[in-house]
């Protein structure tokens, strides 16, 4: 969608596929430019990991780039499962990749919490029957998250561990 929109949705399918392949190569080279964890996130994740909580990343970023970014920022094997966009697999808000992550860590949707910073994340949680927590310091505003009716919206990472 990003590539299609960048070209004003004017490309035929074959050209779009070519541009998307080019995009993935370029994106993989620049994926860490300006990428970092939000202040306080790692400390909160360390707390819930110590509680035995399994951590997964589900993103629409290309899968190779997702692994590279997360592992570079947090370290290899910090997360129990990482899944990004895979050609031919529906992306969020479709729950397919979320279900793959849950299955990989042996978790039922009713036992999971989906933290997200966009309306797509809130819709993904709903589509997977997972409790949604909106994170207003990220990609979208409080109002955008609120419109999707998450269970709660938190304004700072320090509240993450309080939900367990």
C-alpha cells in the first residue's frame, strides 16, 4: 500500500511488484536511520519478562527488516517471536500474523494483551479477540486510538508493567 500510494496508485500490478521489490532492498539498508526504542520501553519490557510474560512483535514492516530492526535495537532473542510482512500473507489488521505469533509462544488470545500505537493495531487486536492497549506516545494521537475503543490508553511506557 505504501509503495502504491507513493506513486499515486497509478502503477499497473507488474510495475508495482517491481517497485515493491526495489523498496524492500532500499528499506532494508535504511531501516535503522532514526530508529530507536522509546525512553523507558526496555525497562518496562524487562519487568514483564521477569514475570514470565512472552513478548512478540507483529508489524507490517517487511519481515527481514522487522527482524533486523528489533534485533539491532533490543538484541537478538530479546523477543520470543517477531513477525513482519511476508509476501502472500495478509497484513494487519487481518489477525493472521498475530495468530502466528500467539501460536509460536503457546498463548491463547484470551490470555494476550496487544499493545499498539495506531488504529490498525487496535483493529488487529479486535479482529484477533485480544484486549487492546493504545499507546498514545507513538504513531497516532490519543483521539485516533480512542475512536477504536481499546480497553485502555496509556500515555507513558511506565504504565506497561502496571497492566500485568
